[in-house]
C-alpha cells in the first residue's frame, strides 16, 4: 500500500512580482512528522494555505491520498489545519468549544463527547473543561486551539508554528501530543524553531525563499551538511595561546579562560586533545562536546541564521 498521504509536485505561487513558493516538491507519509523548517518569510504559511485549499497554486499539483486537492470534496474531513493565529470563542468553555465545532461538522453527539474528554486529557486541560477560553493562560489557549483542529480525527494534520508563545510546561505537553498524533496520521508542521524540528521530526525539509533546499532526517542532514562538532574547554585562569594545539584536523579559538575547538567528526579525537591540553594547562574545570544542529545546517546552506 502506498504510504504517501500528501504530495506536492513543482508547485508555484506568486503574489504580484513576489514568488512565495518556487517549484516546491515534497511528500509526507502516513505515520511520520514532517517539518518545514525555515525563517519567517520563507513561504511556509503559504504552503499550508495551498494544501488547505484557501489559496490556489499558479502551477503544479497537490494531491492528498492520491486525489488532486482541487477536486477532493472530502478534503475538510481528511485534513485538520491549525493556524498560528489563535481562533477561539472567548465566552465558551473548553468543552463547549469542542462540542460547538463537532456540531458544526454534524458529528455524532456521543462521539463528540468521548473525543472531547480524550483530547482535553491529552493536553492537560481536563480540569479546565468548564473554564472560559478568555480565562485560560496563553499556553492553555494554544493547547485548546491545537486540539480543536483534530477533533474530527483527520488523516493529515497541519500545524503552523504550534509552539509559538508556549511556556515550558505547555511545550512538553504539545510535543507529546504531536508525537501521539503521528501514530495514526501524517503530521506536517512548520517551524523556525530548530529545537522543535530536531526533537519531533521524522524528516525535515529546510526551506528558504520559497524553495526546499534539502530534505532528510535530522541526523542525516547534520551528517551530510554540517558534520562539524565543537569541543569547549573551560579553565579557572586565563589560558595563553600556543601552537602546540595546531592541527589540520580542527580549528582552535582561545577566549580568555576557555578554548573552543571545531572540526568534522571530532569525537574520536577528544581523548587525545584533552590529554594534550592537560599536559599544557593542567586539568580543566569543565569540557563539553556539542554536535551540530539544524541551525548549523541552515547556516551552511544559506550563510544566514534562522532568525535573521
């Protein structure tokens, strides 16, 4: 059975002379969390609007479950979209919000009741079910907003910056909930948060200026594009620069009481480097080895940080 639920082929979208989406192609499979990672203005939200059908592509093809989205009358039942902007009714309780959306979509009342209880429990809002939306914290409102988009148990779930404005507790609950959704559905999320993409994603497409630059698992992107590792060693007293650490395998940077060493696949060389440092400066206070991140991948590809 074909496990591809969403497929975009050579999709273009322009607004006047500005090309927001440029020959975009990717697939999302059932059971995976697929992230579009890129800075603000990269075209991520436009992609969501194209998939959801609120915008029409100028060129290209979008298929959901093998059916062109333009002719897919069952699209609303198969897709759940959670926008970045909160869309709640301030004077309805959490429970009433979900019941109201269920009634609008003509769902079975008993099923709505059971689904509502399960979703509220999943995001830590069970004890807030009778609290008005306006009286919830920002993080709670975001969690409620997310579960409203999946009340109908869609096959494809699209989340636009789901962690925007979340407090640490809400972030953990939302990440756990998104992971649980991927067990039975395909999840597409957009983000400029590299930590969110790194922790959640089965695959990541790095997007910039309307194009997908690369697409792979986070680990493979780091290995292929940014294999560099960083070893930081800290001392109590300032350290003097020495040529004894020079090596073609890595670069060395001295900064007062710390030394920063960068190189590709540095892990194997760490024992040798620490032994040499100890013989020159004595035992360090601390040392840390950092792997590359998706932020490093983006910088390598574009020469810019994600937040620029």
